[in-house]
């Protein structure tokens, strides 16, 4: 029995190896680009969901209190990042939006309250929320209220969000 020389197949095996390697690298690059685009789309989707939820609540409140101009009709929360400590990561947008969503549900009883009674309501909100721990995505974060401002029926709250460390 005669065995064909291996030299004839060496060139073919190198070309097929390069072709398979190119397919693997191309698949990795395509997958990375796809996930990057999907991540941007998902972050935008989360942001839009929070906005839709906020707008729906605002519409209901505006319909309910359309004749009264001295009540809190809308609540806006602005998040500031706390001071970064060693070993702590910077907050991502999804975590910040999730904490704001929890805070909006906690502040829902403030809607419809008189703007002239904000001093007692503000103290109550500070007592309830200042230093409150919110669990988001298997991590815990504390919230510190920096400023509260009421103007033209809109309650604006600036908060500082920090990772929670147990003492």
C-alpha cells in the first residue's frame, strides 16, 4: 500500500487553520460590537422607563390638582456622586436610576401637599431618607439629602449617593 506524501497536504492545512482562526476572531469582534450596542440600548431603555413612570405620575397629579396652584405637583430628584473612597467604584447610571426610582416611591406622599408646609414636610423627608440604605444589584447605597427646593409646584431634591459601609 502506498502512502501519499504529506507535503501535498501541508499547504492546505495551513490555509484552513488561518481561515478557522479568522472566523473565530471575526466572531469575537462581532460579539463585542453587538454587546456594546446592546448595552447602550439597554441603558437608554432604563432611562426612558424611569422618565415614563415619572411622567405618568406627573400627569395624574396635574389632573388631580389642576385648580390648585400651591401644592407640590411634581418631584424631581437630582443625584450627585459622593466622594470616592479607596476601593469603591464609581456609580453607574443603572444603579443611580434604580435608587432614584426607590426614592420617588418613598417620596410619593409628598405629592399634593401644600408648598407652604414644606418646612415640616422637608424635615419629615430628611428624617426618613437621610442616611437610608437602598439595596440595588446586590450592593447597598446610602442617600444623603443635600438640598430641597420648591418652586412653582415642583419639589427638587439634590441627593448624594455613597456606597454603604458597615461600621
